[in-house]
C-alpha cells in the first residue's frame, strides 16, 4: 500500500465498517441474530474489504446479542450526500426485511440525519420500488447485496446519475481543443520523426505486451466485473462518441489514470479514484482520459511510455545518448502538459458539471476527502493570481520553469484557471446548447451536415481528425470515401462501409444517401 494512499484507504475502510454496522443493526432489529443471519453479515463484510481488526470486531459484535443504535460508530463523519445515500440503503434493507426491521431502519436513518418528511417519502418510494423489483433466491443475501451495491431503481431514485446529460460526440474535437495543445502538437511533429519512432519502439515493445501486462496485473471492468462502474464508463463513451469502446482496467495506485495504446487504446484508472470520487467527478476523470483518444493523443502518449525502455540504452551511449534522451523527454513533457488542457475540456463536456472538474483538480493538489464539504473552489482558482504575481521576479520565473520542465501534467491551479477561462468565454455553454439530451433522438442540423468530418486513413487505419488534410501517423492524404459520418440516431461516428452504428445499432443510410449528405 502506497503511503500516499494510506489515509484515504483507512478512511474508506472506516466508512465501510460504519455502513456494515448500520446494516447489522437493521437485520438484528433489537433481537439476537441467528446463525444464518450472522453468517450472511460476515460474508458481506468480507466482500467489502475491512482491516483484520475491523473484521474481528464486527464478528464479535454480531455474535454478542442484539445490536443497538449506540453500536453505530460516530466516525467518519458523513459528508454531503453520503448521509442521504446511506439512509436510503438502510431503509431499503429495512423494507426488504419488513416488520421490526423496517422500524429499526427508520430509527437508523433518523440517527444519520434524515428528516421525518424525507424519511416518510423515502419509505413510500422504496416500498414501491421493492415491490416492482423482487429479490430472487435467498432474501437476506439479496437484500445485503443491494445494500452493498444499490440496484438501478434506487440509484435512479437518488439521482446518482444526475440530470440527463447532453450528447456531445458529434461536436468536432477541433472546436474545443486548447490552442496551446495545437501549437505543441505541431511543434512536436516538426521536431521529431514520430511515425518512425513509434514503429521502431513498437517493435521493441509491441502493444500486445501492454495487453498481456494488463491481463496479468490489472482488473478489467466489464458487464460481469463491477457492472455499475462499467455502466458509467459506457455512458461516458457514448456521450463522447468513442467507439469501439476501449477496454477499461483498474490498477492499484494513487490519484492517477492513463490512456495508452496506438492501434487499440485502453484506459487505466487507479483504484483510489474509484473509491473516493463521487459520480460526476469520476465522469470528469473518465471523460478526460477518453479525450486523449478523441484528440488522437494516444500515439504520442504511447511513445512517451515506450521511450522509458530504450531510454535506458540511450543513457549508456557516451555523451550523445543522454543528450538525445533528455531532448526527447523535454519535448514530450512540454507537449503532454498542453495536451492535458484539451482533455480537461473533454472531461468537462463528459461530466457537464464545472464544479466536479474543479473539485477533481483540488484533490490532485492535495485537498483531502475528509474535508470535502469545505472545498472552496473560488479560493483555489485565486491561487493562480498569486502565481502570476510572482512571475515578475526573474529568479522565481526561472525556478518555476525548471520545476515544470520535467512534469507531464500542468500544476493543478493552472489547469483550474485554464478551464475556468474557457467556461467564462462562453464556448462551453455554446457547445452544450447545440447538443441534444441523451434521452432524445439526434437530428443532424444543417451546420452539422456540412461540417468537416473525421476520416479513417486508407493506409494505416488511424483516425484523422476533422479539418486535417493528411494522416498524422503516416502522412497519407485524406480519402473522401473514408469519411466517418455521424449516426442519424446518436451522433456517433460510423466507420466507412459499416451497415450499423456500433454505439446504438441504428442502420446507416444507403450509400446514395451518404453521397447526397456529402
């Protein structure tokens, strides 16, 4: 366990222990637990992951007779919506159990801060939902499974997905790409022979090696592995029209995520992010990573990863080797810092909640989850003004440049400032105003029908962004027959020659209709 993760992990386990005791109090309903109930509760806590001490303490609690409200740990303090969500899960467990358990659940919810009016409304709504979504198999096991992983009807009731988002995939990425990213990409392409570098490095460490490492040391998210997280990921992919859907892997680590892969990109998110981020903040992170695919950053990102291996060889070449490696590293770092600014915009278009994006940046800068309710976004963004004030000093400016040169990401306060500038310019709201809600059909406007389209390179199959005349990977001129036309139903890009949209399954228009559209 990394030291940087220790505080967050302990906090997470304390919360899981508190939640488990709440469930046990409801199941107990003022009476000693029978053997079957004790066993079911222990199996539940073994799945959610507690420390050995917490697990032993829980076993003793459920074996020692009836559990009472006083047994619920007072810490960690419930922040924001956490109390409302926990109360709803407790009440659903009580409704499923019925009788005294429902009365006990109401008492627990009150202790957690639920007002009498909200409590009555919740119970009524949960009874309706539970009646239309019966549990199959063992009733207690099923009810505890719901407590750990809230069912779809409860997530919808709590609004965990938030209001309907806008479908933004048909918006050309060039319209929200950061100008500094465009400049840095052009400078990088003119400085280094990236096509040759990518191919040579891929020979040294083929992409299949990355896929093998993912399979060996990471957990792939899918419909049968963390389905709730996978559902969120799918929605983000559809929202940004990313297809085919890149594989998503979970990795053990700190506050970080990455996207890599040239021909078959994949996304890796560290477990700490999934454990502590609320829904919209997680969507911002996922959207940010998908932005690297949307902006065709993955080629350069993969080169940056692959260079770590041959870089060790370059270090051993007298005089010239280290200089070459340093030059390549600095050029890539400069480009990566600018590319992150574009992906922050993609993350915002995915989450569609500016506050969620700024809160992620505060967490990156060190704001702890324990004080999440006290995050002051305006004060954090004002830190950039302090930074600009110091730029007049030559020594400070030089030190800042040196400390930044080897960073792959901009400082968090800089990212927050750049994102706020884009929002304040009105460009973000203008883009959303053009986009339909996800629960409505998408009808291409006249502007969208005549807008520049992305293309699929006829030589190397790389995606060529809109308004670009030649493939960025191999230099082949764009072929009009390889245009990626937007799906008439969802706006996702449809591959040349495909008969159905891969995102929603809608049949594509006939070739003659496509010609007329062009």
